[in-house]
C-alpha cells in the first residue's frame, strides 16, 4: 500500500469514529480507538512513537512523540480541540521532516464536521 491508500483507510476510520462515539472525548481516547479501527483493517499501527532529532551531531531520543505511525509510512497527529492553531500544523510538519516520512494527517475530532478537521501535509511527496 502506498501513502495515499493508507491515508484513505485512516480517514475512513476517523469518519466512523467521529460518528460513534462522536466528538468530546480526550485525545488519548481517540488515539486508542483510531489505532484499533486501523488495525482491524489489517494495517500495522504504532502509538506514541518517539521521533528523535539530531543537533550538532548529537542524537536526542527524548524529543518528539507522534500519536500514530501507520505502516511505517503515514504519521497521524490527533487533536480534540475547538479549533486548530498554526502550531498544530507546524508540529506535524516537524515530525515529517525529522522522521523522513512523506505524508501526515492532522485530525481534529473537536470539529462539528470531521471533514473540516482532517488536514493532509506532505514532505516531498
């Protein structure tokens, strides 16, 4: 599966999750439930994945944590807020750059309509 096919599965599961149980849960709960739905579809999902950074020749392991990485290709960053801020987009872009992944999804379950809460970000795709 390529990144776009994986993203289609993730988005489909996010829609299902937004319908039931719906908006208003904590981000950590959405992370668990979305990972479960994606795994049921046969894809490999890692949760709370450390994304190390290198600075001045030193590698730091305790830097960032991606909410989900699916099939070692797509980073998924989840939020449950009233509205996204620019820092949320920058956070995902930083994860993509440091991990070398090419596609990321920023999903905000706090939106009334989930389609308004799903944002694709690319890194050289």
